[in-house]
């Protein structure tokens, strides 16, 4: 997986709360990384990362706070990354990892 090659260790996948879902929770050293995965077809025009609007960022931040409380993690450094997956007309995937894609709002 591209994230593991980038030095991240996947801790949990598809963490669900009533308010929504966190796609991936990873660790990079002492930093907890919340990862949003977005996939789009190239013909749709917008890059997948563009789908992470301000509203989505706010929801992800709230979900991260829920996760930290649920797991009893206090004072942990956090980061929000986006994995952008684009599928072209030939069926080839382009995967891009955007580190620190946004700050907690």
C-alpha cells in the first residue's frame, strides 16, 4: 500500500460513528493520521481531492475528536491526509497521497 511505503502504519479502517466514517486511521511515529480516501473517474473532471470540501473537512475533524475521545487519547498530535485515486478510461489507477491536506477547523 502506498501509505505504508510513505512510512505510515494503518491502525484501523472504516471506523464508523453515528456522525460518519473515518476511512483510515494511521500512525506515523508519534502522529495519528486521519486519512480520507476519495476515488473518481478521470472523465468526471474534478480531482478526487477536490471533493474534500470545507464541510467535509469540518466533519472529519469532528469525527477525529470523537475517535480520540473513544480511544482515550489525550494530547496526541494529529494530521489529516487525503488519498486521491483517479481511474482513467483504460482502467488504470493514479494514486496520490496528499500529506497534511488540511488543518483541523
